[in-house]
């Protein structure tokens, strides 16, 4: 078993991991950035829309352009990058199993940043295993990375930002969107995204859900899922207790159903390392405790991005930067005052990203997470004092 | 097409999970051992969250109490030969 070593190992080369690697490397640390995918950038290359916010958050810049700039900076900084490589496990002492080009290696690093991102949620209904029922993220990968349409006529389940944005991108790619269906009584995503698809003539049914997908015959669509796939879907209205209203069903022709029903942090490695967690529904479930340095309850193990709680690429980049600065400081590459200055700048940008009607809930969730970490630390300190 | 699958990999229905809870399962691991839910190719990445929800609903526990399954290596499907050594080389 080959040994691989680095001062800082960053797992996941999405927005959070790229920024963590860049910050740690810029300060002088030896950094190894690992991703299981063949291309770095995470979800950024699938984001063809312009970002929101202020100039310092790259508002008006499209996701893939942000990714290109970030990759250039990382490459020029001298970060070592391993793609198509998998960290398949981690021990509480932070030693890791790494498959590097199909070779099993033992990876050791003084500091580890886990930026593994999130996975798409699934919702079951009759016919949900038919070909043609896919995640909205899968549809986005197909149209922007593989340049193929998942189908000709799509029903989108979920009117959060992912559902709204992917619906618009499917329209741009040449698909028809039959409807967006949202179980909640109101649209969850930004009004500007909803308005774009409404102007394009796509109906958004709030307080409705998909009850069934029909298909599986030879007459299935000839595009995408093909024969045997989805042919039409049944939509039903929900009452105020989220119960289907009998008699309210109607059907829509569609060969594709996209599920945009939320994301969950991909925390397997963090659980495996023995970190403490807190259940925070606004962040997508159980999330690891971390302090203002993004360090978890396992010393030297940092987390950043969606894995700490599902937010946005802009917050992921800032959290990654914080983790990178903190790891470099802990290794002695940054003085306390230099690190404090950098961290204060990043923290100020993070706070401004967690403001407003959509940011307040995330800010409250993050404060809860940090408070749980503080409680854990004071308990540990008491135990140590006895 | 009337049966709704919760775990697609192992074809486990909501009724299968209900029976596991009736049999005494109160955790994802308990349901997993009784039904094989979460033991397929995706290792629960699709159904684990749903299984957690069903357990919470049937036992009256809060979602916070229903932890994910015990996390073990490897976190992705990996060829056993790569970990164990496909040839005679010591690993």
C-alpha cells in the first residue's frame, strides 16, 4: 500500500474545496486537492446563470466563468490536484484510504478539509422508478456537460431555486416544460427565476404534487428515456394538511419527470471520522458541528460548503476560504494577526450573504450550529478540568 | 405499479419498512438489517432519508433522533480487488 502525504488534504474540488486549497496553498502550505470526478469545479460548471448579490460576490458573473477563474488561480498557486481519485474512508486519527488511479493508498495529512458537497433528495410515488424520472441535477448535467436533452417534455417537481433554474435551462436547451409542481402553498425560490419561466408560458402549480407516473409501454417517448419510460404524469392538489384532495387529479403528457426536492449534505466521511452532529432541518438534516474556523469536533478536521449545511456556491466559496486560512494558520504559515485579518474579511462577506428574506433562515441555522459547537467545547473543557 | 418503492436498489416497499419497525427496529441500521434497505449499490444515498422519515413517523420519535446509518468504508462502490490486492503482491 503506497503512502501519500500532504500538509493539507482537501476532499472535493467544488467551490468550497477549490477556495480552501487556494487559501492554504497561497499561505505556503503543501496542499493536495482530491476529487472523485474527472473534472474539478463541482456544480459550478453546470451553472450557466448569473450570480446574485454584490460585486464582491461576483454578481452578474456566470457560474462556469467563476469556476474557470478559480481553477486558473488554483493551478497557478501550485496546489497538487488528483482527479478521478476517491477518498473512500477516514479513521478518527484522520488517516485516509485513497484510490489513486485504481491504486489503494494510505493518505496522511496534518490538516484535512472535507468539502464533499450534497446529494439530491428523492421522492417516491407510483411509477417513480420508471425510466425518465431523474434528479433535476442529473438533467442539468445532461444538458450542460453532456449536451443531450433528458427528454422532450418535462414535468419539474419542486419550485425552489433548483427547480426554477433548471426548468428555465431546459427551455433554453430546447425541451418543453409542461409544468412546475410544488407541494408547498408558495414558490420557494427567487421571484426573478419564477417570473422568467412564467413569462415563457410554463404553469407553476403550488399546493400540488405528482401522484403517479404512467408509462412502461412500447409507446414511450422516442427521446430521452425512450420506449418503456414515462408517458404521462398525474398531478393532484393538496389540502392545508398536505393530503391529496380526491377528485382534483389531472394528467399531463410528459416523457421526463425531474425531481428538485432539496439536497442533503454528503456527510459519510465526517460521521466516519467521529465528528459530532446537530440536526438542523434548514440545512438539510444532520450537519457537523464546527467553529468559526470551520474546524469540527475532531481536531485538524475542517468542513466547508454544502457538507456543513446546504446553502449556495457563494457561501461555499467563502467557507472554503475560511477553512484554508485556518488550516494554514494552524500549520504556522500565517501569523495570528494576518490570519485574523483574512478571516474577518471573509466572515463579513459570509454575513452579507446570509441577509435578507432568503438569507435570514440560513443565518439563524448557522448561528445554531456554531452555538452547538460552543456548548460542546465548554463541556469538553469542563471534563478536562476535572 | 401500485407498490411504491422506498429503496429502489433492493426493491423495498414502505410496507416492508413498516413491518421492520413493528418487529422492533427503531434505527436506520435496525431497518437495514431486517429488510436490506440501504444495502444496494447506492448504499442508501437515495432512500436513507425516506427511511429515517418513516421510522420517525411510525415510532413518534423526532427526526433529530433518527440518525443516519453507521458510516463505514468504502463510501463508494469499490472493486474488492483494488482494496484486497487482485494479485499476489502484499498490500
